[in-house]
């Protein structure tokens, strides 16, 4: 929980609920498990509240005490650590992305009211990153649902179909490149479509996801940008195995 940048309102995010096996303390779940056709319920404060996941809502149930139970439905398989809760007086910005798979994909960006203009200027970056990653990895995996982005008080996270974004709209090089959005979006392929069975193999998510930024820079600025990116990230290389191969 945090305050918005101008201290006008609360800015709440609950995420990474199952990482390191302690998420069950605050959110009912198992450690790392992939579920299909899931329903989730959250009790809201009052009947006037809005949901930042409107395109996944399958029910809104008013309660006698004035609270509301929101029910979300996820039709496609989802890892439980990809379920998140974000609360703020969001404003929704919308666009439509024309996927290489032939579908029209709804795109939503939920931003704080004071950042609406920045969010509107950021929408082309969101659409451009979708195109870039489709060209590299194939059609966006969740085009039957949506691509969503929600502004958060923390840096970012690859929650399925609604990724968390907290990079303060910092444009990189080349112009229109935001590494954080590009990276988190890459996890829709490497993390959410292809998911490691065990935390020991998280390199599948993070290693390949990071490599997508190298390929993006190569496509936009040439081979030199690719090599520079790989050189900067070489300090993260593991010189020996860091994960046990045993099943325990």
C-alpha cells in the first residue's frame, strides 16, 4: 500500500502472492500451481467501487451491509502467482490491437487520474510492444481475452492479461521504448504461456524474457545495440549451477 505520487489517494497493490511459499498467509493458494477455468472472489468496500478488471468480471453481488462481492472468471490456464489485486481510483484508457493472428485484441490501460495524459501518450508504446513481440514470438497468447496494463506503486509484474506497470513513463532509447513494459509483456509468452514447473527453472521466464529486449533493440537499432545490451547484462551470468537438480 502506498500513496499516489501527489498524495491525493491510496494506491494499493497485492502481488506475487505465492512466491517463496508464503503467499498463502495473505491469499488462499498453493505454492506454484497452474489452474484452468478459475473463479476468484473479492469483497469490496461499497457499492460505488469500480473494478480494474472489468473485462474478466462475471458477477457483482451487492451484500446487505453495503459491501460488494466481485467475481472474476479466467477461462484460460493461469499460474496462481499471476493473480493480483490493485486498488485506486483508476481511469481506463482503451485501444484495439490488430494481432498478427488476425484477431482484434482489446487493450486497456488503467492509470491514476493525474497521469491520464501521460497514459494516453503511452498507449502507442503498448501497441508497438505487442507488435514487436508478436513478430518475434508469434501471436499474443491471450488475444481471445485482452492485453491490460495497470499503473502500480511497485515497479512491475507479469500478471496474466493485466501486467503491473510502475516505471513512471520513462522513455528509453530508441524513443518509444519502455524496457519495463516490454519486459513484463514478454512474460505473456515466456512465463504465462510457457511456465516452469519448479522455481528452480525461473530462468525460463526471466532469462528468455530479458533476451526479448536484446532482440527488440536489434530490430530497431541494429546489431550493435544487440551486442551492447548483451554486454551490459553479462554481469548477470551464472558461472556455475545455482539450482539443485534434486527433486527435494
